[in-house]
């Protein structure tokens, strides 16, 4: 699940709020300032040194937390935290599986529910031995009976619309996936590709969840209605989307349920909206790597990532929702980023069993 922060070109007023790229093409490890409170490390008292040495956290390229939180973790636990980025979620998972017998580090973050089945089959992770805060277990990966993958954050890939464009044109915006086939929305939708982007693959899975064995027929109709497929999320949002800050001509785009929180109009509203009936949930996990040189450090990192301080930093650091209950969201998120009550989902085991076939069939459709 990774996205770029909504760039300052979107609206001048957003420049101080956003300012940085956070998707698979960009890593901002350790960004942020040095202000903030001490980190809850799962029970350790502030300043209490419980261990020493280096603990290696392997992540996708978009991992980003404030320097203050990382420094607090090191001060509270006695560990030095070393970060190693390894591509996007798919690349990260593949490398973890290929190196399962010789792990790349001690703990890994960034495997999501679309790749979790592959990681479990590959024996990459070992169980977490700590207690999960309230709410975390609600996002557990189906089939992970040992609790090897610990939920850290979540977000939904959803179709978004430019509300201002539809108001100007006097057209009602679509509401669900079926609506995208209506001739009223011909040549208005742009999506990133399933084989080239994480949100694009999530959208493919959303259509599979919604239409089952008829998903290919849906895509044939979608493409016939002028849907445009581009390589990545940035291309779709910032180039083709009418509300993306460029010269786009498509007012319907594949993005995220949090996206409207970044298009506020300064007058108590937002200029875009997410279609909550189109959303596919993505969950990201952290896990201790089997055979790690520092298993105790790995467990400490997991507890830290579930702490209130880290969970509260996730929306503005990595543009995702926390999984821990009771964590206060930024004001714009609370107001303008409503969540789907029942996001679309596909069982991770089905994804793993059919991924290559689905992607090949999808590629055949869009290449015609």
C-alpha cells in the first residue's frame, strides 16, 4: 500500500502540510522534527536500558517516522535501530522469501494482505510474543494462526471523484463500480495498472471481490467505456485527474479513502470524495524474521510500532490509518476521510493461489 504524499502543486495551501513523496519510488526514513513525547515501547520505563546492540528493521521504500520516535526507541530500549529499505511491498516480500534461510534483518515491516500469504508459505516470520493493544487483532491476516504478522496500519484503495468538476458540469458523480460502466462517465475514469502499482492491483482485487468469475466481463465493459490505464498512482492522480493540480481531464481516479483529507478548500469542505462502495482494504504488517540474529530486538520493534506514539504518527508520516483503538486522528482526517463500513476483500490464500493467473488475464484484457 504505498502512496505519495499529496504534492504541494495540488493547492498552494497544502505545501506546509504535505511536502514529501512517500510512495514506492521514494523513501523518507527518519524524516520529521525532534519535538514530541517519549515513546511507549511496550512497558519499558523512559530511559530504562533493557538491551543493547543493533536491531535491523527491513522495510519497503516508503517507511517514514519522525526522528524523535526513533531516537526515543533507541534511548528507551538500548538498541540501535538500523533501517534497510527493499523496494515496494511486492519486492520486499519476494526478497524476504528468497532469503528466508539467511534473513535480511531481524524484523520486517511492509508486507501487506495482498502478499501476506506468500510470506507465510515461505516461512519468513516467527510469532510475536507480546500482547496486542485493543483493536489490533481486528486486522489480523486470515490464515495466520500463529500471529506471525502483526497489523500496524490500514487504508483503503477507493475510486475518488472531483466534486467540483461534477458540480460545474451538473452531473451526479458515480457511487459504485457498476456506475463506472454508465455512458454518462465515458472517458472520465483513470486507474493505475494492476501489474505496475499496488493500488492498481488492489482495484483489480476489488473487482474480483465484487463480480467474482464475471470480473473479466466487467473489465471489458469498463475499458469499452473509455477507462484509461496508466503505469502508477502518481500518473493517474497528478497528470490525468482534474483535481490533481495539473491539466488533467478525468474527474474520476483510483486513489485512497484518505485522499479527500488533502484536498480541503479552506472553507470547511473538501473538493474531492471517495466512493466508499468501491474500496479494497489494505493492511500492512510487521513481523520478527525467523532465524534473526537479534530476536529480542525484533520483538521490541514490534511493540514499539504498536505504541500509541507511533500509531498516532502514522497518518501524517505514512498517510495510513492506525490499527490501535483510541488513537486520535488529525482533524482533517476525522472530518474528510470517512471509512467504508464493509470494504471489499479477497482471501489472502486465494490471492496467492491466483495472483499470476489474474494478472496475466488482466494484462491480456488491457492489451487488446
